[in-house]
């Protein structure tokens, strides 16, 4: 079962969005304007299987997500998906991984309580005996001036996508 956000877990005024997911399904998320600061000196790490299902995550990942570890393991990595990230960014991640390459870029991630945090993410294929057995992501604290630029870029991309989530 996919874990979905609940209104009663959300802190503050929120907007409701229906995200259309890559697999054709939809999910409703509740989004506030509250930013959760990236923890100093930490890396936010997760590993997934080849389908993007979370298999491992570190303490910083759990802490920043607002979910409990047992609510995260076995869930799709899109549990963090924020409506402000254009679909083309996720397509680029999966196309890059599909070509067996490393992807780096900025992501705004959604927390269980509706707030968000920006990350500078690197996602890599996890290869064993020449075979891709999953993926891993390490997320660092992004520079504030980079976030300003990327917000403008992503807003333009969202417009090009017709503003749909
Ligand atoms: C290892 C790995 C890490 C990922 N990290 C994130 C992340 O931090 N935030 C995010 O929104 N999507 C992340 N993704 C992409 C999601 O799998 C997913 O494609 C995205 O959230 C959009 O959802 P959808 O593909 O179901 O439409 C990651 C994927 C992989 C393989």
C-alpha cells in the first residue's frame, strides 16, 4: 500500500494538489510555504530498487521526510515529490539512469507535514556484477543563490508543461 499524506498531519495553511504520477495513477498532496532547513553537515541518503522503491534510507532522510522509517521502506521514492518540480526533471533523472549515467540536480522535496526542503541531489545506478540492481541518491545542502536561479528555471518549465502537476 502506498502511504498517502493526511490533512491532519499537515501543519499550517496548505494548498491541495493532485499529482499525476509516471505510472498513470494520481495522488493528492497538501503543500505549505514552510521551509525546513537542511541539517548542517549532513547528507540525506537513500537507496532504491530498479523500480524506485525505497530499500534503505539514513537517519537524515527519515528526519527530513517527517515520515517514520517503517513508513518509508517499501514506498516509492515519489513519496517526496513536490508539485513545484517539473515532470521533465523526473524524466531526465530516469532517462539518465536508464543510460547508466549519474544524474545531478536540484530537487524540492515535500515532507509529511506539507513543508519542503531543497536538496542538491546526485543519483547513481548501483551496479553489481555488471548489472544494475538499484539506484542510490546522496543529497547535499544546496547554495541559497542556486535555489533562487533554479526556482525561476523550474517555474518556466512548469509553464511549458501547461502548469499541470
Ligand atoms: C535513487 C533515487 C532517488 C530519488 N530521489 C528523489 C527525491 O529526492 N525527490 C523526488 O521528488 N524524486 C526522487 N526520485 C524520483 C522519483 O523516483 C520519482 O520519479 C519522482 O518523485 C516523480 O514521481 P513519478 O515518477 O512517480 O511521477 C528519485 C529516484 C531515484 C531512483
